C-alpha cells in the first residue's frame, strides 16, 4: 500500500442550510431551552395550598425615607419607599388566611403569558 492511495480530507466543513453543524446544534439547543423555560414558567406560577401544622402570620409594611429622594421616577417630590413582607409565627385561627402574592388574580394572567 502506497501513501498516495489514502485520501483523507482534513479541514473540510460541510455546510447545511447556511450553518455548519455545530451552529445548527447550538441553535436547536437554545430553542429547546427557551421552550422549556416557557413551559416551566406556567408550572412554577401555580400557587400551592398551604401545608404544615403551624399557623403563619403575614404583614405588609412600606418603609418610607422622607430624607432620601427617589431618583428613578418622574415625580421630583417622590421619596424612597421600600415595601417589606413580614412572615411570623401566629396563633391558629387568630386571623383570616392571607394570600401569597398581593393581587395575583390581577397580574397572574400576564405572568403566565410572559
């Protein structure tokens, strides 16, 4: 067998539809990943029923710093405010059940569509 009887192409890239194979695999993988993220968003937004033997209280408080201006609004008189949710142990049957997310019924459809 002589050395000129073997012909091995080196460095040739076969193009398929304008993309070489690694790029096509990458595009398909990214599309699949984005599809899975979209599907998982709807699944993760489902609010589960509370579980566990202990009661938990919840309070929403807005902390306002009147000495610090809010720089990211158009209102020049706006001051910094920070909403805070407090979760704490509570006595059983001492209040009404709280929702997990305020106004979820209003914003839920937009979250699942996004």
